[in-house]
């Protein structure tokens, strides 16, 4: 199977299956002399790991990361620092229950990659979906932690802004609230509603989708290229590659189709520092594929989890029509744990774009990478 690597100068290759002995990644292109130890990565893995609330899968994985290569003890700082060589990360799987999938090993779950995977490769790992499982995203989160070290001036934050048809009230937006509830929700009132709503979904043996918003602040102008290296195109591709994502938008996104030219255009003046000052941000921080210096805003829609207890019509590998019920431990709303994954993918894209920008225009137009 090819296509397990993404990025250009900052390149990430992930490996492993949901019910295999381990998952992990190799990160190539990280500059040397950046402080990095396992605790720096573990912080973000702890946000994504399963079993942290009743609203996520009860699979109990500690997701403890091990750095196998690419760092060296710096006597001057007393810390581990990157060497500029490939960084290999390993996360062991410790709580697999493959028997939970015995009843569906020959049936294809509607809405899942089971069928297309088998049609393409002629082989299917039914144990949690194998390589197509969202378990793989832990590797992305680990890589994203390294990316954040490269662009440490950029602040990347994610929030859940919608579950099913229910949206947050943006007037109540408070970033601190995202760390106070199990949904990464910036609206305390909406978070309280989501608790009762998701309890009902879970007890019904069903699932529901969600919308996640990622905001990257302090991105300087100039990152990206106008044709085949568009910043927004690469962000969309990275976010769309996350399991269960079915739509991505930048800035106003699809809502821009309802705006007039004068309403959509972000007017420009000069700020007190003499730099261009935008009066709005309908563009989401990107114009012509290049960052404007404003916050980059991206949203993505996550479909409902396809592994549900409600019976669905399907077919099996023998060619028979049948019915399927998926037992085991699954997220009633996989969008909740997609928040740190979305942050990680944005971080990886921005780190890659920064390194490419620096390589083209030099240090003078970009940030220095160092201690």
C-alpha cells in the first residue's frame, strides 16, 4: 500500500494498524537543535486518547509515546534536542479486543471503508478497520507536536462548534471553556446541552456527526504559493485526509456563495504600525493561496460513526445480502476526538509551508528556527 506519507520538506510517514502491536510515525525534515522530549508530545496525545469520558470509545489506551531516534542530549541546555535526522515515534497498542469484530468479519459496514478497502486490495483487516481505523490519527497528533516546535510562535487551537444540527452560540465563545468540558466546546451553555444530547444518541445505539473549527494565529504573511502550493488547498487536503471527514471550508467557505462582492471583500487600511490592516476576515487568513497575516480559520465536517448498534442492510464477502449490527467500543460522536487531530494536521501543514517559504525567500522574510 502506497500513500502513507504527506508533506514536502516536513514529511510524515505513519504506520501500524488498529489492532496490531503498535502504531507510529517517522518525521523527516525537522530542523536540528529544537528542544523535544516525550513529554512535549504526550501532552497532545493525552487530549486525543480514547476512554477519557463516556462520550468517546471506552477502549483504554494510554497512548504513551516513545522517541526511538532523531534526538540527542544537549549538555548546554540539559534537554533532548533534535538532530535534524528522522524522528521515529512508537505508540504501543495495549487494549485491543479483536474478538469484538468476529461477527462482522465477513460483512461490510455501511458508511465504512470495509467494502472499498476489500475491492481495492483484495484483503481486509476486520479488526477495528486495520489501517483505515481512526486509531492511526494518534500518529498524526504526535507528528503535529513536533511541527508545533518548528513554528512555536503560531498559536493553533481547535473547537467543536456543532454536533448534529445543534450549533454553538458564537457570542458565548471562550477558548478557556474548551479545556473545561469533554467536547472541546467554547460555549459552556452548548456543552451542557451536548451532554444530554449525546447521552441519548449513545443509549439509542446510534451516532452523530460534528463540525470542528481550527484557528491558527500569528501566522505571518507570505506562506503558501499561488498555483500548486496554495496554503488553503494544502490545509483542505490535510484536513480531508482525517478519517470520517466529508467537508472542509476556509474562512466563510460555502457561506461566501451567499455574500455580495462588497460584503465578502476584506477591506484594508494601514494599522498604527504601518502594516496592512484588514477590517474583516471572510477569507480565513488566505488570499490567492498565500497567508495574509490574519488568523487562519478552517472548519471540517465529520460524519457519524459508521459502527453502530442499529441494524443496517448490507452485503457480505460471499455475495449474499444480509443485515449488520456492530458491537464493541465505538465513539457516538467521533468528531469530539477529531479536534486535536485537526490541530495537528494544521500544524504539520504550517510547519511544512514555513520551511518551504524560508527555503525560497531566505531568513529575512521568515522566522529563524533555533532554540
